[in-house]
C-alpha cells in the first residue's frame, strides 16, 4: 500500500525524475557461449506521473528494458535507479502487466485480483472491498465470482489490470498489455487505461509495437531500434488530455506517426 | 440436453437388448447352462452371495487392501516425486530403478510376495502399493514441471518467495495431472488386489471368484464377477466425483 504521505509528496513533486537509466545494457549469453546484445547504452529518465511508451520492431529490446526496470532481469552494464535506489530485484512499488492476462484458472476474478495481498501475507478481508471496487472500475462488478475460463480475453485482461491496481505500485510497467486483443477491445482498454492513469497519476511505461497506440497514449514516445537494441529517439507528444479517438485524425498526430516511421525505416 | 440424452437412450436400449438376447439364448437351450446360466439364476446367485454372513468380511478385506495399498503407494510416490523435482541428483539415482520396476509386469512378483509376506492381505496390499506407485509418481513429477513461465514471472514481479511460488502456482498447476495419476492408480489398485486374491488368498472378492470357479458353481462365478465389477466401478466413480469437485478448473475437453 502506498503511504498517504508519500503519495501526497509525490503529487506535490510531480515532474521530478522518478526513474533513471544510464548506459544501460543487457547481453544474453546462450549455452554455446555466443552473445546477443539485447540492449546497448540506453540513457533515459522518466518523470513522476509521466506516461512513457516504448515502440519499436521485434527484437529492439523494449521488453528487455521493461524487465530490467521490473527487476526481473539483471543488467549487464550501466545504472538503473527508481526514486534514488538501485533496481536489483522486483520491488513492491513497481508493478507489471503482461500481454497475457496470467490469471490462475483455479482462482475467481476476485481471488485473482487479491493475489498481491496473499503474496504480501496480508488479510484478504481487509482488502476485499477495495478489490470489488477495482473490479467495478474496470467494468467487471458482476463477474467477481467467475473463473477466468468463463471470461473473454478482454475481460481477463481487465482482471489483470484490477490486480495491478490492487497492488498499488507507484510505477506501472505494461508489456504490450492489450496486444493480444482485437482492435476494438484494445481501443476501449486504452481509453480505460488513460482514465485510470489520469485519476491515479501514476508513473507508467508501456511497451507496444503499434506506432499509433504509442503516440495516442504517451507523454513521450521512446523509439527503439533492433540489433543491438538502442533508444534512438524520444518524441514528446503535445496533444491535450484527455485524449480522444478523434485526435488520431489530427494532422499533427499523423505527422508524428510519419516521423516515427521515418526514424524506424531509415535505420 | 438433447445431445446428452441421445447416448443415454442408446445405452439403455443396448442393455435391454443384451438382456433379452441372453435370456433367449439360455432359455431356448441354444447355449448350455454350464457355459452361460440364465439371467434369473445369476440374479438369484447374486442375492445369495451378498446375503451370506461372510460376504461383508470378504468385501471389507478387499476394500482395506485397496485403500491401504493405494494410500501407501500414492503418498510415497508423491513424496518421492517432490524430492526428485527438487534434486536432480536424486532423480538421476532413482530413475533407473523406477523404470525397471515399471517395465516389469508386477503380477509375476506375486509368488515372491507370497513367500515374503505369506498368502493373504499383506502380500495383496504390497502388490497394490507396487502398481499404484508408478502412475502417481510420473504424473506428479510431470505436473510439478508444467507451471507456466508467465505465472512465475508475475509472481516474481509481485515479490513472491520460492515457497509462495510453490504453494500458489506450482502445486495448483500440478493438481490436475496428479489427480489423473490417482485415477489411473486406483483402477490399477482394484485390478491388482483382485488378481492377487484370485491367485492366493482366503478372503476377498477375488477369493470368492476363484472359489466359485474351483467348485464349478457357474452362476456363482458370474455373480461374483459382476459384484467385483460393481465394486471396481464404484471406487472409480468415487474418484471421478472427487476429481470434478476438487479439480473444478480442469479444462472441459480433458474431462472424461
């Protein structure tokens, strides 16, 4: 649980740098000893309350970068710190969501939402009301007692989002969270995500390979290129918030899409 | 509903048809009653066998052998699988023996078991332990290795300890396969107990069958075989029901 004082302090300090990576690198070595440079010399900062998207083709290291920030991988070089302290393992104030919903089939939607509470060895009863509120927030109030196999792909991903929100991390790491959903569901989910992000003012990093999506959601877009994975350009998106689907038709939106394409295509 | 009902009608029709054919063949004298007694005389024989004073004791002996052997065999199999899942060296040490035990048809061990444990419930129980062990061991070992990596990644990101990952992810992921192993094992257990009793015992449903055969009491033979079939079916059904209750998340198409 976020301490209310630190949350207030975070709100007051909005815009301060929360996450810093310097000369960040990751090299994988396979059994035969050959090396694959997944990420090379990445420098970046993410400010508190900012929503950053990472876009690039397969193999550009965007998921690797997210896993490093999440503490799931050890970096091969450079430094990486969140709120001033080094990231060397998963931390409760950093939460992750993946392309697959990753729900346990033996748990109901509610029990899946409560998983972070079980892991922290806290009393479920104290958090059940909040879990139900969060399920309502993601539009699943009448499905709390359903098992995952009774829910559609989009609904399962909503449960995963409710679980992430119950964990209540300061930094949300979203690894192509809606990549497996059809386009209409994905648009809905993106708008819902923006709503939730706007009301909680959490810092967020979202990985996608969809350029429109990357620009539509972001304050800043990190454009990445493969072999080796590098951060080649950072584009600030100055579209007003709240974002609407109609903005995607605006000339400046199209210009940004073209710019990202050009960066990725020219490399 | 309709799709569920149709096979039931066919099953019932087949049953009635078989009964009528049986009745016709025996009543007309086409098949001699020594080979196939009439349904009526088998029915009377079933009532008679079940009402004998000693029947409850025979049933109790077989049930005890099956349950004791099943419990010992499956618990030791699960424990050993847990150890082997943790320790690669123990697994390497044990695997050749487990494979050798499995490759051997256990029934051939019966004479040896009679020598070691005497003719009776002890030898039968050991026989049951032997046949139960392998399906439970193998299914548990496989089950413990199938927890999906995404779930592990999620739990790690939540800061779960290895023990929590075991409890919240690895074990529940393994349960459907463990239960599949238990269902296979209990079916083997009944078969092994009956076989052991057939070949050497003074009590049990298998002994009743052997006894009827030895005295050429053909209706009794049919009756005791049917009783053993019902016993076996009830045991299996119990586990099937348990499976549906406990492994409620098992995917539908796996279900039989």
